[in-house]
């Protein structure tokens, strides 16, 4: 696509872009305002490259994970990550979770929360800027838009031009690709809930469950609307996280910062101003940072809620600084503490206006007294504490998952009647015994009475005379419910309530579990 | 009232109402509100046409969709019935023993029987089937008329001392208060209590042994073990339908009570009775 308004810049000169922040303080903002269109300009640089990498990894994880296989033997699905709603099972590689182990998922959410605190307090809104699905998909949609309609100026021109064949073709193509991406997004989601290859065939042939199509439709609609149409408005108006985030940041958190202590006074005619003897900062007011911003804001207005710290303005500004042969980092990741120190330097402790000469050497390089970011800043009590909490939950979770029982017994005592007197005077209690075989292999479980002198049990459905021990077959990865009657001769009954144990044991793996139940008898 | 008045400050027309110089601006309603309002009216009209709505003198308008909550209930019931039909048909064709031997059918029949029990049987036998004085406990292993699946089925199907069924189970212990001297009643009662190890007067019980042999053994057996053919209870065990104390036993000897259970086959049908039999048999005392 031809770029229409791009004026190729001459060496040492910087093209000034016509860009205005959407939330500019120069214009009084009404309570309800129609959206101002944003046409982010393509940038290149180290942060842009990093964002491409993150996008490839996150999208890769999302689209490919359901297709990973994991062998669990003949009695369990071989999909590495599977949320099996119908059978109430969640598979994650070597971990299998039953509904009663859902606390593990709660633990993961706690880890995600604390992890977000940790990342935010250390490097600001890195989640928003790099990994949030909204950011990643908007980035993807912008790539498509740029590919079809051209870069910023071409898009602005196209937007302002009346509808003709060319505009119609471009617009339809763009929205069609967006919709295709949206369908693929919704389509990938459902594969987490069923065997992916089977489900794909079913979806294509139209034989999948209605819920699959409904899910695809809903996620297609939300992806298309949020990623293509609403974009930055989702972050600014819908997402609660920017509001919460303010509490996570402190003066030593990294944020994308416009270093006005070296940028001001900004000037579009630096040489002329310098010749006239006026102070001139590094900022040439080229608006490259505003044009690059996917949120449509001006980072030079200071920290603001809309900024997702995607750092694209850093790349844009660094390119300009390179061209002007000035040190990079007019816009940079900086902590508030460093910024304040540098600002104090530039303003002589706040007593005077910003004076570029105070922070620059005679050669135009930055003074040695300027404070720059040091990695050591990341290790401080606050971040250490978050990291400790995060690790603690992680270790506890891991320990809980590794140490949990794969064989369990649960017992429910009959309450109506609590006991039955048999013809020979012995007392009988009824129990519902649930055996949980949590491994994907069939097992023979030995159920034994422990304690309760003289008592024997019989199991409904197992044709075997009363005994103190029964061998019970349990299907792989299933629970088996038994109706068990325990009888104790009258002479052995020791009080109205006796406690005893149901012990279950797998003789081949030596796993056991015990449930302490009570045996009730009439008052004598 | 009718003369037009424009508010000077806002330039908006007023409603024409005035209270002490205060006028109400005639701002238009928000368009979304008006549209929503019209949509609700259209919805209401369409609803009254599509669904039952207007009461008439002796009936009501039925609506184009023919909807009725009774029809909905009927359909839901038919659906539930249809989902049971396959199993119910299998139960209908098999004997109670065969149903008990089949895992799937036993599970189905136990649930179905439990449901039928809750509706028809709990009034006398209790919700846990544990009975009470005069109403047998169905959990235990003592059976007046037999605890095999077929026996339980017959008892439920035809009832006990149920006048409306010719094949009902009948037993009638005579009122010995009219045939025996009061002293003899006390003797035989003491003897009966002694059979199951209850508190008793040994001398009286010894004299009662002869009374028992002369009057009771014919039905209850020489050892007092009872006779299921006749519905005569075992007097040596720990289970007593009408109480195990001397007074309670003596009362039963003098003027026996005869409980009645209706026959259920006619009311519930053979399949349901089979399901009930399976349920009762699974309570732990089945033979």
C-alpha cells in the first residue's frame, strides 16, 4: 500500500506528525464523549521486537495447547490439557483434578493474583502492555489493519475518503480477516473442553453439540468487538485493573516515563531558539510518541490511567533521538524516585524552571549525575514479600498435589433408622460407603472393619457371606458407592455410640485410607 | 393553559402548568426510553395474542401458541415416563428374584420402589421403614410371612387380613382371655417372655409351659419358633411387634390385635409392587 502523506525526512531533520492525544487536557472533556478514532503508527525497535515475541508465545500457547497429547493409558483421555465437564475431571499434563480438589484451581488463582501484584510493583503494568489478551489481540488486529489499509497516514486518508469501490474492498477484506481470527479464537477455546481432533471434525461436519457452536459464536462476537471495534476503550472504560493498579505502584516501580527534565522546554525549531539564546530541551515535539500510541494518548502529559505501558512510544522516540544524534531515553522505563532526583537536578531543587544545561554536559551528552535504572531496584522488601507469598502458595500447592491421596473412602451413616435390632438381638447399622479410585486404572480395593468387636459386614450387590473384610472392584478413575450393613452381636455392644474405622487398601500399591465412623445402638 | 410559553433561560418549551411562578420544562423523553416503552407495549400485545391471556365468562382466550402449563406438565411427565419405560418393561417381564440378580435392574427398581414407598407406605411403616408398635420394622430379619423376594412380593400384592382380596394373607389368633383363667394367662405370658430371655418369674413360667403346649404350640410350634405358613410369629427372638414386656405379652394373649395391610397390586399395578419388593428386600433383612 502506498503511504500517501509521508514526507520523507531529510537527514537530521524530523518529520512532525499531526497527532493529538485523545484525552488531551487542552479540550474540555464532556462526561459522555464519542470515541476519537486512533490510527497507531507502526514503530520498530527493541520493545516492538519483544512484543512480537510475546505475541507469538501467548497466541501459540492459546491455539496449540489443546493439540498437545499426553499418554495416560487406555482408561483416560490423551489430551494434555482438558477440562472434561461431562465426567467432572480436569487434566493438566501429569495432574488430574477431581471436583473436590478444585481448591488447587483456587490456589492457582491466588498465585496469579499475587504474581500480578509482584510484576506490577516491579515493572508496572507489564501485564497490560505485553501479555493481556486484549493487548495481544488488538495488536494482532492492528497488524491486519496495517497490512490491508496501510500505515497511519494511509488509514487516516482512507477513513476520511468517501466510500468507493477501493475503500469498500479494503474495509470488507479487513473485517473478513478480523472475523476469521475471531472465529479461530472462539474455535480454539472449545478444544480445551473436549478431545480436540474429534471435536474439530464434529464442528466442521456440523455434528458438534449446540453449546460448542454457541461458545464459538459468543467468543467470535466478543473478540471481533473488543479487538477490532472497541480496542483501547475496553482498557479505559471496561477494565477495573487500571484502577486497582495505582495501589500496586510505588515510587520505585518501573513505568513508561517522559523525562521532561531533559525534554523541556520542547521546541519545534530548536536551532532557531538556541540561536536566539533560549533554553532548548531534547524534545522536538515531533509527536512520534503520540502517533505510535495504541491508546491514543500523549505520554508527555505524565502518568495516566489510559497508559498500558506497551513502551511503543519509547521505540518511536528512540528512533527520533538516534536521528538527531541525541542520547536515547527521552521516553524510558524509569522509577518515580529516579525521575524526581533527575527533575530536582534539572530545576536546581525545584527553585527554577527546567534548565537543560544542568543535566547535559558541554558535548550534549547527559551529565554523570543523572540517575538511571538499576536492576537492583527490583529487589526490595515489597517485591521480595510478594515473591515470598507467591512462592509459598506455589510450594504449598505443589506439595498438596503431590501428597494427595489417589485412593479415598467416604462414609455416610444411615440416619433413618439409625440402627436396627435383629431377631437374634444383634444390632445392625447401615452405611453408604464411597470408594474413590483416582487413578486411570481398574483396582481391587480391600475394605476392612477395624475395631468394633465381633462385628461383621455384608455388602448389597456382592454375593458373599458376612465377613470383616471385602474385596471390591472399582472402575478406573471412578467412584463406587456401596451399601454396607454392619452387624454386631448384642453381647459385644459396648455403649450407645462406638467409633470404628473403615480401612480401604490397595494391596498392589500399598495405598490406604481410613474413615472413622460411628456405630449406634439402643440405650440399655 | 393553551398558550405557548418558552422558558427564557433554557429556551425550552414548558408544559403550561404553573405553580407560584414555577413552570415545568417540557423536555422530550430520551429516545431510547420512548423506544423501549413502545417495544414493551408491542410485546404485551403480541403476548396476549400468543399466550392465554383474557378471561371470558366461562373460559379464557387460549392464545395462538396453544401453550398451557398443564400441557407442559403432562408432556414433562410423559417424557419422564418414557425414559423409565425400557426398564419398567424389563422389570414387568422378570420375577423379583431375576430383577435382584441384575445390577442395572436392581438399581432401577430400588430407586423406583423407594419412590413408591415414600408415597404409599411411610404412613404406617415410617419414612425409614423402621415401623413402630403394631407396624412391622421392614429393615430387620424377622418376617411373619417370609422374607424371600417372592414372599415379600405376595405380602405387598395381596395384603394382610385385607377384606377386598380373596387371596390375602390371613391369620387370626383367638382371644384367649375368654378361654383361659386370668392366672393361666399370666403363666403362659411369663413362659413366652422367658423364651426370649426377658425378665420373668421362673415359677410362673414353669407352670405356663403346660398352658403353652395345650393352647399355643399348634400354631407357634413346640419351641415357640412360630410358623410362617400361618403367619404365627417367632416368640423366641428379640423382635416384638406389640411389645416384649410381661404386660404387653399378656395383653396380646387375652385380646390379640390384628393389624391390617391393604393389598397394593390392584392400586399400584404388578410392576410397582415388584419394585417395592426389591426395595424392601434391599433394606438389609431380605432372605
